C-alpha cells in the first residue's frame, strides 16, 4: 500500500428480511436447505481525512412496505454519525441498479454517480420491461439517474477505473449486466466491497451462484475475479450477509447499525 492513500470502510445496515437458504442459490431447490437464512441490506462508506465515497444508496420505507422488507432506518441518516454529511459526499458508486442499491439517490445533491455504461444501457434498453428483470428494480430510481445524466452528474465507467487515489471500481457482471465491485486500500489491506457478486460468504466460498442471475458464466467469472483481486478472503465483503455485522467491530454508539470493516 506504499504511496497510496488509505481509507476507512464501514458497512451500514438499514433493513433485513427473513428468508430460507433455498432462496439464495441458483438451480433447483435442495429440500435439505429449507432452513432459515436471513438477508440483511447495507450501504457502505469509504472515507479519508478529506473525502468520502458512498457505495450504493439502499431503499426507502415505502419500498420496504411494498416488498415486505423490515425497514430499520434510512441509511443516509447514519452518515452524520460517522462524520459525513450527505451533501459533502463527492462520489456515490452504484454497484448495480436493483431496487435495494439505488433508492435515496436524491439525498446526495452534490455527488457524482459512478455507474458502469453497460448497467445504464441495460436498464434503459429493451429487456428492462421483461418480468424477470422488471421485478428487481424501482423504475423511478433509474429515471432519476437518467435525468441527472443531463445535468452532468453521471460518471460512466467501461470496465475498471480509479475514481479516487487507490480506490478502483471493476466491472464483473453476472448478477446484472454491469455489476461492479469496489477495491479500497486500507490499513488492514485491500478491502473488496463485492456487493452482489456474492450475496453471502457462502456463495463464493462454496462456488454456488445466487439465485438471481443475468449471466451465469459471468457470475462464475466474477467469483474468480474477486478471489484473485483480494489479498485475503476475510476482506471480501458480501452484499447481504448478516455475518458482516458479527465479523467486524461495531462503531461505538451504533451497535447493530454500523461496523468498521477497516
């Protein structure tokens, strides 16, 4: 990490839902996996002394009601407790445009939104209205980004790009057409915010893709890419695993709400 800026990385939990293990793996359901496997919902904060990046923006209480999710708090409301105001966030990385990663974008009035070109193209293209894709998004969230593009607030990436010294986004695809992960240098080593490359530790550790797949071959490739990119499997952070709240130390005063990954 010599010569690179180092950052603090936090996970903020804002919602949860009960689920069964059979829901979380691609392919026919295994009756032996009909056990409880809850899913948590997070956004992530990357901060240095001078700047802050937010990764994904969650969903709001109305969407939680519509989708029968247990809404705990607006994730954006937690940021000031970590020393960051939403209006001071320079960049917001949208890992992909599913409903649970793209709500609340309007709460970041001064941010550039970092989006893979292929992700925007897909959700404004001919397949977006097809039922098995449409059910995973909130169209108004996507329309918001489309409008903000005309205001010059979208930073498009096609592949990999360093968006702040040492902080790099990488396209993987698989779960969605333009899914991207975030590589962050920290005092612990290189943290990989894997988002939905792997919803749970178990997906990547057992080489078992998640049930929602845009391109299965790319999802397997994403497992390999993230594994090769990471310096340690302990610093690959899944997108929805409740174990994240147990594996990393809670932020004082934000127990059960935020943990410091590095």
